[in-house]
C-alpha cells in the first residue's frame, strides 16, 4: 500500500509541473499580450515596451517560467529583478486591475467556493448513493419507478435552469428562503451554522440536482449487478441477515465506481461553481475567474486555471488511494 501511494504521489508531482508549464506557455505565448493588458486602455507602443520590461517579459521564456515558479517556494519580485514590486509567498503574480497579490484575491474568494462546493458534494453524494441503493433494493416497485423518473428529469436539467427555477420558486414567489448574501462565508461566523446553511442551501441544491441524478443511475445499476454476483448468493445461502449481506458485502463491492465518479466530479465542480456563483452572485473563485477573463486580468486567470488543475489532480490521487483501500486488487495495477 505504501509503494502504491508513493507511486501516485510522484506521478502527481510530475504531472503538476507539466500542467504548470503548459498553462504558463498558453498564457504567455497565446494571442493575448500580457504587456498590453497590464498597460491599460490608452497604450502607446513605447508604454507597451516599458510594461514588457517591467513584467520581465524581455527575458527568455524559460527564465520567465522559472521566475514564476520560484514564487511557489518563496517571496519574489514581479517583473524586472531587483526593481519590481515584492510579491509575498506563495506568489502567483499581481493583478493587472488592482495590483494586489493574486493569492490575496484567490484567498478572499476561496472560502465562498468551499462553502458552495462542500455542501453540494455532501448533498449529492448522500442523495445519489442513498436513493440509488433504495431504488436497487425496490427494483420494479413504485419507489424504484419514482426515483428513476426523478433522476431522468434531474439529468436533463442544466445547472443555470435549476438555479433560476429555485430562485423564482423559493425566493421570489414563496419567499421561504433568503437570497444568498456575501456577508456569510462560513458556519463559524456571526450567522452561525443555521444562517450559513440557509444562505447556501439553494446553490447547493442547484449544483446537486444534476450530479445526484447521475449518481442515482450509476449506483442503482452497479448495485443491481452486484446483487446478482456469486459471492452475494453465497452470503445469502449461509443465512446471513439481508441487511448485513447488502451493506457489508454488496455496498462495498458496488460503490467503487461511485468513488471514481466522485473524484472526477470534484474536478468538474469548478465549472459548475462558475455557473452557480454567477446565478446567485456568490463572489467565489468561479465568479472571480469570469470577471478576470472579461477584464483581461491574465495573472488571476492563469492562477485560477493552475489551481483548478491542481485540485483535479489531487482529487484523482485521493480517489486512487481510496479505491485501493476499498478494492485491494487495484494496488496490483
């Protein structure tokens, strides 16, 4: 098990460096000129050239890349060595719009995204796996048909449509829930866990409907297949209680594809968070990324892109480890 984890960890480090290099290359060598973006709207060729020197873009490409990556190890100056502004560790550059450290901007937005994402993950995992298992146990009955029908509707609902319907129904029409406010960031603030829960309930549901519908279908399908396996019939023939057969043997064997899905969906979650944060005006990472892209703030856009790639890779490594714990046969691969 230790060797398996070490192999995955080394592969993760290598992949992170590859992705950082590719991302840096795309933004630095792409059609958008960072020097022109940093210069502002009224730029002469002379001012663009001065901005290029100030940003250190007159240096060779590899020198720029290693200077950028050095900010992950300690403080660095942004732009010309010794004369540019100091950027504190961990440094991902400075915003063209506000001249703030990019890490400060992301750090301010990240708690909102964590609140939206964490609640949605818990909600769709519990609802998807629980209802999928219930549908499998009640195969062919009314409960199964209702759950499968609801899942079919949920899969066909895009996140923006779900979000707007929830706002129209529970905020505008019925006035049962408050509109999401930016003043509540975590359950440990002045509003407490209850206020935090009510504040983010609609964004959670908007994100969870689509994902939980997919989890219901996958869980139901895998559990039905698992229930027909020989080891399940053997366990039942030994006189084990049905509850023990289902939860000790069936769920453990049938849940592994769901664990894989969860790791992939955590990576996809940032895309869903972009839509959800826009609809509910939550100033999270997705909201910040859209604003940065629209305003041409390349350092912020590039940093969020790299951060998203980092979370996707880490999530997949954690899923590999969890998969190996659940199913030891994976460690051999």
